[in-house]
């Protein structure tokens, strides 16, 4: 299916600070990565050195045909201690934003993308009610310093992901969620109480989810209170859940816990960011393995680009908000599969638009091959390959293909 996108449709790529900047030593993931017997396959280290190479990367995006760049600012750099905000770090991000604007790239900025400052996590992190005020204070300071240059603000990235991880872990264990023992050991080695150590991704979402939602609500008000003009929203790991025979009741419950409660809490927001990679089939007792005949991505997910269309429709219906696809992509070494995946995902976006759903943009994950969290550097999500020994960037055919789609604002047969 070929088709034209509406004028003003946003075309971009995304990254997150910790996955590309390098040297994020003050955040809570750093000691978890460096620990002996770490749950991370390897440490993030220097990553893609995007902290220094941002200018080149942004220029390359423009050259390829993209109009927007979604990236995150790093709380641990901006507020390395509770009582200290770093003007130097804020100035750095002003330079990054300035570079976007100079190159005619619309900056979309996420304020929290999984990592938090170590001082915050050590002191109860997201499991404590104090997280709400602490996060809003950081957002307020950042919006005051940077807000005049930002086009769109995402408060928290995938605020529902810990809930998905928690529910799937409860189902697999058949008992209440327990934080990873290895994370607890790192907490102890840092002199922290493991019972009060709650990094975003590894936390018990029964405790942290209400705080994510309250922190988002308070951050929206704090950001708007600074006079920042940017639309503000959250991004969600929107799950396309398919009930298999016998799994209907469990699917409905999981959909409510993982998607519904978050989407409902965002009603009235300027937008919701939809982030979808695949689908999950649910049986009577929990998620089912990928069907034996299905193509599987490097993440072990089913190759299923149609998940995007389903989650856009659901997010628009339940939240009532305009939608921006803030992430969609595939971990693969075979770039031809990235193009095939993205083309099918975009056809789904066109069908949503044809049905009158207000979809404002498509941001591909990711600009660069980068640090895929616990899986290290093995999965390749980038439109642009990175040789981390030399920090050389090489755009893949998919980067040229999607850049051309962006320039034409259309999917054309054989584009
Ligand atoms: C996250 C990214 C991650 C991507 C691919 C999303 O869950 O926001 O940080 O790299 O998916 O797994």
C-alpha cells in the first residue's frame, strides 16, 4: 500500500542518553553494569560517544532526510547530587538543542529514559512517594533552563514497562515479584538497603507504578508552569496482546494493568507516545512462546510489524489523545528485514490515518546501533552502524530508505 502522510507529519529517529552518550558514571545503572556477575551482558562504557559527537550525528540525520530527533537528557548529569544542579550539564544540552535547531531538526526531548541518579535510587528511588516531588523538581529546573528550545517533551519513557516485567515475572514464578538477587547484592555493596533500592527497570511495579503516574502528572504541571510552550506527554511500551484459546480473561486483566490504567491516566494530555515492537500471545497461564513457524528478531520477539497499528488504535481510543509513534523498530543484523518491517509498520500507520486517527509522527528506534541495556551491544536496532573502536558512523540502506520516505512524506511503491 502506497500513501501520502499528512503535511507536517514528524519524521525522526530516537536515542536515549545512557544508550549512546557514554560515561554516564553518576547513574544507578553504572554500578549494576560494573558489578561482578552483572545482570548486564557488558557495561555501557563509552557507548557511541554521542556526548561529544552529537553535532556530527545531528548533521547526518538532516543529510539523510529526517526532520526530528528524539533524545533524552540525563538526570544523573543534570542533578548529580540532590542538592546540586549542574549548569555545565544544562549548558551541554542547550548546545545539543541549538545544534538541532541550526540543522533544521525538531528536538523531541525525554526527561527520564530508564536511568536515574544513584543518590535517588539509593534512597528508595521510584518505590517511595518522595520520587514524585524529586522528579517534578528536576523537570521544572530542566524545563526552565531548556524549555525555550524544545519542541516536544516526553516526561517518562515507557512508564508502564516495569508493570509488564513485574506481571510476567509473577506469572512465571507463580508467586509475588521479587527484585533480582544480583541487583540486591549491588545495593548492599553500595551501602544501600536492598529493600529500599528501586532502579526503574528492576523495581516492583506494584509499588512504583502509582509513583510513575503521579510523577508524570506533577511534572506536566511543573513544566507547563515554567511557561514552556512544548506539548508535553508520556511514552508507553504499548503492548499488542493477543488472547489465545483459554487466555481471554488473563489477557483482559493484563491489558488493563499494562496498557489501560496508564492510558486512562493520560487523558487530556497533549499527546501519548506509542512504542511498539511486536505482539505477545497470551494463554491461560501467561505469555506464550513465539509460534514455531514465525520469524524471530534478535530480541527473541516475533517479527510482527502490525503490532504498531493495533496499539495506535488502542492508545488513541483509551486515552483520547493525539498519538506520536515515539519508538518502533527491530533488532536485526539483516538490514533488509528492517526495511520490510518498517514498511509494514508504516502501512499500519497509514490505515490509522485513513480512519481519522490523529497520528502526528513516526520516530524510528534507533538512530544508531547502541547499548541495548542488559543485552549489551549485540542487538542492532540502528539505521546507522557504529564502529565503536573508531566511532565511525555508516548509514545502512534502511537509513537512506526511511530518509527518502521522510523527504517524500509518502510511502511509494518500491520506495
Ligand atoms: C526502549 C529503548 C530500547 C528499545 C529496544 C524500548 O523499550 O525505550 O531504550 O532500546 O525499546 O528494545
